[in-house]
């Protein structure tokens, strides 16, 4: 037990002191939190700004015709990795490499057809959105049309071979069968 009341601190005073201390710490923690959040968003803005500039390919062209050819070719050539995206829209590394190669070939004075032929020889016919007409691609286009034509011929032939029966004859035949079953 306590020896004297003089050394005893009342609970109310201790509680008030603790509350003030806790309230003081909360204020400090809030300001630290606010500073950290502000710095975090500032860092995100800085990193985001630099990453946008890093992702862009910067190409300078001698003429506007070269620029138009570049835009047309990058829209016509397919990214081998993305399968269904052209190299202008793809962010894959191979698409970046292909855009740079298209740029260098155009700067060397190559025509659009020469650039397309180079890309086809390097990546295959798949890289071009307009495949060449070959025996294999001809079957891809003609096959479904030919199948529909043959199916129509079969349907028409079946209808012409079997003459339509008269409805009255069918009813008479059905009545005759019913009478035979009743007997």
C-alpha cells in the first residue's frame, strides 16, 4: 500500500495527461502521414511523366511522304507476339524493334513494298494483314462458299427427285391404315 497521499497521483490527472500525450502523438502521426502521402503522389507523378516519354518512339522524317508511309506500314504490319495488334499499337519489344526497322528502311529509301517484303522474309507471311493469294489461302476463301453451294445443290436435288405427294392421298392412306387396325 501507499505510505502517503502526497506521492499518489490521482487517476483523473494521469488520464488527462495520457489523453493529451496520445492526442499530441496523433497530431504528429497525422502530419507525418500527410507528408508521406504527398511525397508518394509526387513520386508517382514524376515516374509516370518519365515513363510516358520513355515509351514513345521518337522518329524524325525528311519528308511528310516518309511519315505517311511509316504510319501506313506500322498499321499494316502485325505484331508477331500480340497476334491481333499492329506494330503501331503494340507495346511489345518486338513491335518496337519492327518499328525501328521500318523507320531505318524508309530512311534508306526503300519503298513500302520493299519494306513489306523484308518483314515477310524475316517474320513470315503472317506479319502482313493482307496475306498473298496462294493455293492455301484460296482454299480458305473458296472453301466455305464451295461448301454452301454443294449443300444447296444437295437440298435442291433431293426435293426434285422425290415428288411431293398429294395431301388427299396421304389422308386416304392414313384412314385406310386406321381401318385395318380396327378390324
